C-alpha cells in the first residue's frame, strides 16, 4: 500500500445496510456489481447484510434462459406421493471462472434442485444461506483506504491484506474485548487463570497460529476452558486458528476494486456436501473434509453475541477510518433506473451474475 498525498480528513465511505430487506443472494450480487461498475459518483462503499438463498424480492427469473424457474418442484413415486422437495435452504455460488463439474457434486445438487449461481467476481465456490454474513467493500483508485491515508493497489493479495489488517482484524479484536468486558462485569472471570488477549492487529500474511483469548465456561467452577482462536488471514482465507470461517473474492475494474466475503455464522452441515474436495486447495487445509475444515462463528461467539453484533463491530471499525455516509436500497435502485431503466433491465442485460443450468 502507498501513502496518499493528504490524510488529514477522513475519506467518505457510503454505507449500505441491507439487513431485513428480504433480498436474495442473486439480488445482492446484482446490486454489488451495479455499484462497482455504474455508480455515477464513483464512491467507495461498505455493504453488509444477510440474504435469502433463493427467494427473490426484486428480480423475476422465471423466464430465465437457464431454465431454472424459481418455483417449488417435487418428485413423486408411482402412487403420486411426494418423495423429494427442492432444497431451497441454500444456494451454491461459483466464482466467474470456476468449473462446476469439478467443484460441485452435480448429481446431488441436481437431485435436490439446488440453485447454483455464477457471480461476477473471482474466487472459489461457497454455499450460502440466510445465516451467511455478507460484507462487501468497494474501493476506488487513489482513494485513501486506511487511517494512515494509504491507498490499496488493485491486486488480490494487497486487497486481502488491507481487509484483514484494516477492517476484520480490528473488528474481531474489538468483539473479543467486548466479550471479555462482559465476562468481567458478570463476575465470571476464572480465578487463578491468566486471560490472554490478542496483541496488535491479529493478522497478516505469515499464517502462523497466534495467541488465543481464554473465556471461562458458564460454570465458573469448571476446570475446562472455551477458547476463541485468533483471527488470521491464512493464504486466501479468513480463519480462526486452523479452521476457515470465511473466504473472499475480488473483482478489479479500471476505476477500482470490489472485495466481498460471506462469513459462516451457521450452516446446515448436509448442505456442505454439495461441494467437492477441490483439486486445488490451500496447503493448510490438506485433505480435511468440510466438517473438519470449516468453523461456525456461532460456536465460539453465539453464547455471548448474535450475528448482528458482528456487523456492529465492522461498522464501528469503519467509522474510525472513514466518514460514513448512509445510503439506502431506494438510492441504489434509482441508479439502476437512471443507468439501465430498472434493476431487472440491468440483470437481463449487462449483469454478469447468472443462474447456472445443471445438465
């Protein structure tokens, strides 16, 4: 990262909170690409939210050329009894260059009628549902992206390092401090045991396992301890200890970049079986199955927090660095109206996020 000419004033970051609006994963991705490529003001954006995996509020895809109509379907036995209903609890999202045949258990996905999307950004394949915590940051060329007034070079490793050091490392650090403070206030600090807290920004590209935050069990007399491993950027993943809790992907254009992540608050383990063990995988994963490789944030954090607390900390960290300017879904839809006629026209025309057809 390089220093900007002036860092005296905070750079504006337009903040869009899509929680509670009932948007689908497809609609979220369509809005993100619209803002990256066609925001007439070329603003920097921070976007957060949880989304329905399948049900659309704004887009009509029933006439899609992919043949996937967003309607419930079922298989029946010879007696007319329903034996299988489409799995609408999740969606599979491929990167723009991902090969579905090698990344998705296509037989299982086709059998269960799972929606498969191909997003406009790079990166790997993920399963998303209503418990996925979506975060997106859009940066512009020469726009300061840290409190030190530095800009981010538009390369994936630079962008990932910025996100971990500037946003998510401090957000998890403050989240853990909040939990520790709550424990102290509730008089649950474990007697005779030193509590370790994270030092520094808790991340970087080295990939070493850091110190852990020690949290007492609800029963303060228990000899066991619950620990929250340190947040890190390990290779291309966000991890707690040695287990992945969020991947990330980028889209880089002439005016800047988009960096987005779906953090795993919770998920149905069975849905992860739609993903194969990819041939190309990070060294730290090895041959571990999805169950052994992934971690749900609700396991270490859910007893003390809710998934909305995560977004609160991401916003609080962002407010320390940027001048946040709130936006709304209506403002974004107005951009689509002015640039393309409607969001539907944008999706049907130039939007690169698409529904994939299983053959």
